């Protein structure tokens, strides 16, 4: 098992499993309603030139997040074979 890291530092093109998610705040409630829940697989597709925002693929759709939100979402990278 890989060590959890913040979603904001996941390398572009990497897949991961969400392991920890903040349990408070209106922005995080909105993200949970859109399918970001512990155990969910996701892939970091790209980041803007200055690193904010970033785009992930989760549950079959693309979602754009602020880097400040991604800093609080912990993921476990899925090793590529």
C-alpha cells in the first residue's frame, strides 16, 4: 500500500484512490455530493499552467478543483504496471 498524499501533488496522468476527505465546509459538502467519497478511484488529467485549478476524472466525468481544495483531499496513488 502506498503512503497517502494530497491530491494537489499527485503527478499528472496518475490514478489514485481517495482515502481521506474533510468532513466540514460547504465546498466539501458539494464535492461529496458530486461523488468524491473515500474509496473512489480518480485520475489527475491536467493542471492549469500555474498549477491552479486542476482537473480530475471521477465516476466517468471531469471535475475541476481549486488547488486549495485539492490540498485537503488525501489519495493513495495506484501504481502503474
